[in-house]
C-alpha cells in the first residue's frame, strides 16, 4: 500500500493561476509543492503535459441507497464519480426511508464508510413535522439541511408555511433548498392535460415553468432574509432567478448562495425533441436564453458553485411515457468532461471551473482542508489530459443505471488519475478499491 505519491511536472490549476510544479503527497496530505522535488516516493506519476485540478466537490447527488438500489447504490455511483474526477459528494435525503431522523441519517454514513470510494457527506432531510430532529444535527460532520420546496417523493415536500418559517428561523446550519412552486406546477399540468390530452417531454419546461421556479426561489430568499438563515438554493434553471443573487460580496461573507448544474449549462429545451425523458429533470431544462444567462451568472459570481444533481433511474423507468417517467439522470461520470468541453469551446476558463467545482464548495460549506491544492490540505486531486478524446457509450458507462444523456457525445478530454484523501483510487480506467473515502468534516 503506497503512502507517498510524487506527481511530476503537472500544470497545476489552483486559486486563479496555472503553473508547472511537482506535488509530493504523504499519508493522505499534500506535503510539498515545488518546481522540482527530488524526494523518493512509493509511486511516481509523470504528469508532463497534463493538468492537475483539485478534486471536484459535488454538493448535490442522489445515490439512491437505501431503498432504491435497483437504480443506483453508493458503491456504484461513488465509483462513477471518482472516474469523473469528483472526489467528494453530498447526497440528498429522499431515499427510502427518507433521512428525516438522526438515526436514519447516520445509517447512510455507515453504508458510505464501508462502500464509498469518494469522500462523502449526507444532508439531513426536512419535513413539515421533524424540526426536533433537524435541531439535533451535528454541524461539524453533516453538510446541511435539505428542504424540498417543490414536488418530491414520499413525505419530503415542505409546503406548510408555518413549518417552513420555523425551519428557516431555527436551522442550526446551512439550509439547501429545491425551489419550485407546487400549486402552480399542478395548475399548469392540469391545463396542459386538458388542452393536449397526451403530454410529452417538450412540455416539461412549460409545466415546471419559469414562474414556478421564481415564485419559490424568491420566497426562500425572503424567508432567509427575514431570519438571517444561511441559505443555498440548488439547481437554478432560469435567467430570472439569477438576479435574486448578489455578486458584490466575497463568497465567505454571503448568507444566500446559489448552485448551477451541468445539465442546465449544457442542454436547452431544443434538445427535448431528440433526448425526450432522458433530459427530464426537476427543475426543467429551459430555453437557450436561460442557459446563456445561467453561464453568465456562474462567471460573474451571482451563482457560486457548479454541481450535478446526479439522479439515476433505470432505462425502463425513463422509457415510460412522459407522465410516468421519473425526473433525473446520471451525471457524475461526465460532468467534468462536459465542463472541459465548454472550456475547449471558449465558454469558460479552467480557473473558473476549478473555482466553481472545488474552491467555492469548500468555502460555502466550510469544509475542513479540502478543495484546494495547498500544502497541509488533503490530497483530493484529479489529473486530466486535455487532448485525449473519447466517446461516451454504453460500454464505458459506470453508473448502475447503464445509460447517460451524453451517450454518443465525443469529449476531447479525459480524466486519467484521481486521488481521494491521498490514495490513488483511479488510474487510466483501473480502480484501486483497497481504499475508501472519508467523511467530510466542517469548520463551523
């Protein structure tokens, strides 16, 4: 088992800069970064011509365990994440049963400790009647509280205004919210159903409309402002919503932050004709103008992080008619590839990708010693070859569901190595499963 790793002559992308250097890792920690390191190591990686990034921290995934393991498992999805350069994930509480008690939440941590190749954290779930359990959340080792202010499964829709007010007033740590107005969505659905009879995926962004998103997001912002709550709004899908957020404050001083997801940066409503239910997400992928403004907001600082909202379903489930096909799809394996493709297209810089996927999640959640390439920090590192193309196919998909909305897409970059907490767990398509990820800790 290798305790020390020397990465030679990588082009490091970190804190807004690029430079060539060696990185020496020992016992999981970045011990030294210098132009030339001569120290011997158990493993040496020649990284000349490759780019070394901090491992991505994905603040929104659905890995489906427990209870929905026919779709995905923590083991399979963490493995796909590592292959995609994601070294840490934060998973959502809408499993079966939902993580609405501290006991059920801790059960998920125990599964991850045994199975996850990536570092992990799990959100505590909120409902209309579990404030007592929310208040017991350990802010040092749980990433946050998740509120579904829009349609969800089971008993996780928080639609009681008094319950919402109390959660926002009393939450012991960051509140992350899914914002869509449920009554308006139901009204839109009934109207379209009456008008057309048979619905299809192209109607999805009109049913789960811009106004449904804005109504809910603006309500969450108002509640956070009223109570001084630390609020993080997930998966912004409309241009209108981006103007709810401030880009004049440094991130460490923001009380209200926002996230964009890869699919809202890549696809638009024009893709429903070809992709159909395979790009059916909640909130819906919307117009090209929305997509352009979300990217602009990522770059100018209104939106603080990029995540995936990885939410796999089986092929059979997605191949049902629109009304029965569930929302969500697999993304962790290809999110960084998609962002690197956007870099090749001149839409976003490598420095911004690193800022939004690693540095900012670390700042926003106050993660202890992760998210940067710094001496004294955990070695969560990703080595990428920007000039090594490959095409996504069923044969190279790692998520348990076995499909991807990116099938057939040619990417011009590849992730070649991934280190998680200083362990080389992925190298040129080969996994080392001797090592498991660590539970994320928070400096709060």
